[in-house]
């Protein structure tokens, strides 16, 4: 009986305990809210609990979508209590190096780019006998990254507030402007130089119209040279587009030309000369087309530009001459001494092993940067609480500009004359010729700096809004060029091609490869060692002693995926024509092309009216390119579907593949080109032409016009150097264009024992990167015995065992030169006497910022080594030893 009572008591106790277990499990408890986590659009394996940057690529982390929690399960009596769903800790990764994982935001220890958050993994319930299951890396390395980025992107949308509108009561009318173009003298830089003014001013007058008006613009050319005006981004009859020798003949000196067209659109645009390099010296201005009903808000047209004291023709020639004078001025030579000092010797060697010169963000050093013709522009009329609309156009010839504001956020409301849904950012970069409308607010009764900084960050210009105490914007530090060079080494192969990353779609500025060079994102070049705040990253010895904490992890920079049209922009029904172009270039000889062809080397692209033309562009060069289409707006396919923004300029970064599309709806010949002035003049463009289009009355002789159009990128440039030293003179003169080069070099001693030599050659560069140069020419060499003793012994025989004719040689030659890794040139030739010669050498090895080393040796037992210290653009102090002429020192003139 006692046993029965004990059994009943135990059973009751067990039942009571089980009921208490079930009671402790809250089956009605609502789904637990997951903490906000962040990941990287390019590296989803990165996860973090706070906003920041990817340690692999430097990109901003974006919010992750919360995962659905696991459904609670009632335990069986023999199971342990079911734990709640395990929330994956936020971790971070790098877009470029997905093997990097971190628990806090920061920067990649390999490339310096911002870490981005990884997607949290699905939580797994624990079994009774298991420890807590660690989170597995189940995300695919890449995949359809652009869709994932858009899916998780927390777009910084903005509300511009309650701004009233005002209706223009004036009915549509003809608005006439008379523009008088004349020479002038200005002092925008350090010297007084020639410029071109219109109506006596630089920039040109702001032309203002209202939608529905008719523009009637009389251009009076008072110059002693031809000119033209292009109305950037306007929809108009082709004959008024303003491209000389394509849509009209140039406006002759001392004549008047009429541009007359209807205003059928609205927005912020600009206009400029499309003749030669006139845009660089003053021929740019704002072109504003108001809506019938506009925002009732103070508005300032703001055109950005650069100024250089050097004649733009000399700028263009210098770029083709491959001089690094502009890099010397900017402090961006990336010499071997600098590389060693900054711990980047291997980076420099790898760079030159791949036959790349020092990298830069811009081509030209400018003496000043201007906003509406001034470096410092004051607008004191605004007070606290005022909102100001800035209509901004980048009228620069070759510079991108960063825009930032000391008074807070910048709200972007339009681009290229087209409205977009307002988006709030901390800063944005404006491509050459691109326009943006932005709204800023004056927070207090002070003067706030709207800062404009060129991409290379050499100088800046400022617009001050408001009055009182000046509040300055944070100035941008100089780029970390060796960090950029290191990344570029990884991105380019030995053939000069950009290496596309498998499974990764780079497009629409989402992944700014230049981030590694931004100190405000990835830290200073050589930060002080401070591990107290350094991000801890397991199993990665490469980060030791490296400050991985992002200085400003919360910076929001505009990219194209943030732009969304307020209305649907889908194209009308029509046949689809798909075109693909690779943007190609060669910095060594400053050649810029599409598919390795210049405008003059390619046919016009025939399209039909009513077609929808889709263009897929891949940037296979190391520079970003602002590609501009005349006469049409295009849809930028940026992930916004039917609301893709409309633009006429697309900035394409290195390795990006971007897609645009437009409806072919206006007859004519329409230029499509890179808007960096010197790239365009080098031939980077194409011409779209319509099938069965009417004859353009402004082009009476199409064949003559085409020859003149093609002459731009076929232009020959003179360059060379002349050394005058104590042991004689040596030098080279060259006349070269995109493909061809005519050159003559000489070594002239002061007497017969030092010899006299001259080689004249004509050749053509082969291939996209132009490393191969076959040539023919004539060689003259005369020398008497008794000169400097040759360290290799007698000169009677060459190293090929042939009898040398170097002491008395007058013969034709044929050969081929090839640029090797490390930028050395191997030259093999044969002369008319059957004598072979192989020569190996290199010029201008950057030892320090201004010191250059050169060397040469050949199978005729000739050799040379020399140093040149750059004093000015044209003058260097030099010394060299030559096997024929001996040791000498003097001056070298470089042109």
C-alpha cells in the first residue's frame, strides 16, 4: 500500500513539474523584434550592429532586412527547454575581399575600403545535447549583387518641406539674346592671360527662358578665329546643336550666326563653345529653362570651372608628350623615394611591372577653381531658416568636383535638367558637364560654406551663404595615391585590361573604387599606431598596427542608384537596337577611344527613327569618363525600374558596366562623346546618324565638313628634348599623333673622337595599349678612334659577332620597338648592310619627385646613364655618361 501511495505521489509531482514547464513557456508571446543589422551590397558576408564601412572595400554598410523568427515549438516531456531563436551577431565584410569578417564597422586591412554589413544568417534551434550552433557562412560569395544592394539599401530620401510654387503669368514668347564674343585679358591665376569673354564677362551670360518660349540667339563673332556654341542637354533641331563640322559649319571670324529653336523642356542646363579648346578659357555659361510653375524659393545658378595660366593648346600638347610636369605640380609623381618612404616599394614595382605610369585622378594641374568666375563667392542675403536652391553645372574642362556644405545636409532634387525624388546626402560628386539642382538650408544667422573641391583635392572654391560668423566646411585631404595604385595593380592584367570580378556587377557609382584613396574614409596614409580603438579582426595578421577605424563612417555620398524619377520614364514601344562599347585608353601616349577607335577611325552609327537604342558601356580604362549624348535624354538603368532617372551625362567609373537607353526621335547627326575636353579632342566618341534623314542646310559640303571633323583627333603634336652639356649635345624631336610618330634623335660630340650620330624614323603604334612600334628610317653615325675607353673592350665586333659599322654608318634601317614590363623598351633592328642591333633602355625613371634617371645599352657596345633634375616645365639640370662622349653636365630643355 505504501508503494502504491509513493507511486501516486511521484506521478503527481512529475505532472505538476511538467505543467510548470509549460506554464513558463509563453506561447502567446509576440515575435521578438530583431536588432537592426548592417551589411555590404558587395560583400553580404559582412555583418555589423552599427552603421559603418566595409573593411574590404570601404563601401557604406546598408540596413539588412529582418529575418522571420522561427515558430516556437512545444517541447516534449523528454526534451530540454527550447531556446529562443538565436539572432546572428552583426558582422562586416569587404566588397573586394569577402574573406574578411569583422564584428565592428571599419576598413579593410587589405585594401582600405569601408566594411559593409553582412546579411544575418537564419537562426537554427539548438538540440538538447548541442552547444550553441555558430553562424555558418552560407551566403554565396557574389551573385546578383546589384539586386541585393537595392533590396537592402536604406535610401536617404528627403522631404523638401512645404515650399510654395509660383506661376509665370507671361505667355510664351520669343526671347532674344545678342552674344558678342571677343578676346580679353584676365588674372584668374598668377599671371594675366588671354581669355575669351562674351558680352565682356566670364562666365558667359546666364540665358533664362520659360518652357514654351522660343529662343532667338544672335552670336556675333568678334574673334580672329572660328567659334561655335553648343546648347548642352537641349532638345532642338539638329542644325542648331552647335557642333562645328557636324551640325553646322564654324562661325567665321567677324560674322554673325543665328540659333533659333523652341524651348520644349525645363531644367538646369548650360552652354559652351564646341570649337577646339575655347571652353577652357571662358566660353561657358548657364542656360536655365523654368517651368511654367516653379518653386517659390531663392535660386542661384552656379557654374563651376577651372583656370590654368598655360595656353590650353600647350596643355593638350603636354598631355600627348607624356610629360609628368602636372604631377610634379600636384605632388602626385609617386616616385620610388616616396614609395619607399611610405612602405609601398612593392606596390610601385608591381605598378611598373604592369607597364603603368603613376596614377592620378585628374590629368591637369589648375591654377585656380571658380564659381561663377570667382574663387570666393559671397551671398550674404540669407538668414536662419531660409532654403536656397542651387542650380549647379560643372562647366570645367576636365575636373570632377566634390560638393559639401557646412550647414548640414544637401537635398538633391534634379539632375541634368530632370526632376528626381528628393534625396538627402552629405556630399556628391559632379562629373564634367553634369548638372544638379540641390536645396540647402541656412541653420542659423551665420555664413555657411558650400565647398567645391576638385577630385584631386589640390585646391577648392567656396560659396558663402548667409552673413555673420563664417562656418567652414571640412576640407578634403589629399588622396592616398599609393593605396589607389595598389588596388589598380589588382584590377589590371598585364595586357592593360581591367579585370572584371566574377559574379560582381559594378555599376552606377555604387562601388567607388577611389574610396581607398579617401583619408576621410580609410584613414591617413601613415596613421599613428593606436590600437585602443582598432577593429579586431580574427585570423588576419595583415592588420597589425593599422588603424582600421573609419574616421567618418556615416558619410552619405550620392550615387546613381539613389536617383529616382518622380514619374514613369519607360520608352515608347518600338524595335530595340543594342550597342556595346568598351571605353579604352592609353595614358602613356594619351590616346582615348571607344573600342580602340577614335571618331576619325570609325563610321557613323546608323539608327532608325522610332527605335529604342540601348547602349551598354564598359569602362576598360583607369579613369572615369563622363559620356554625353547630344540631342536626347537617356534612361539610366539603375535598379529603379519604370522610374529610372533621365540624364544626358553618365559618369562611368573604372571597371563599371552601365546601361542607358533612349528613344530615337529627332533626325540628325548627334555626337556621343566623353566630355573631358582633352579626351574628346583625342577622339573618344562616336556619331549617331538617322537613316533617311533630311539634308542639313548648315552643312553644304558634307565631305569637307567630315575632313575637318576628323582633323581634331588626327592632329600631330610636336615634342622633344635637347640636352646641352659639357661633353656635347644629345636629344630627340618627335612629331606624333594617335597612331603615327616621326622622330629624329642625335648624339653630337664636340670633336670627331666623340662622334656624331643621327637616327630618323617613321613608325606606327600597334594595339590598344600601343606597346608595339614597328618603324623604318635612316641612320648616320661617324666617329674616329680615340674617344672614351669602352668598358666592354674593343668595338670592332658587335655582341652578335658581326663587324661593327658604327664608326662610319650611312644606311636605311627597319625595326620594331616593344615596351616591356617595368616600362623598359626593347628595340631590335636591321640596317641596309645586314647588321643587327638590339637596344634596351628606359627614360625618366622617377627616383624622387623631381629627379629622373635614364639608361641605355645596345649590342654595338654603346651605353648611357644619366640623371635629370626638373627645375621648371621646360628646364632641367642634367648630367650623363655616354660611351662615345664621356661624362658631361649641363642643361636639358624639354618640350
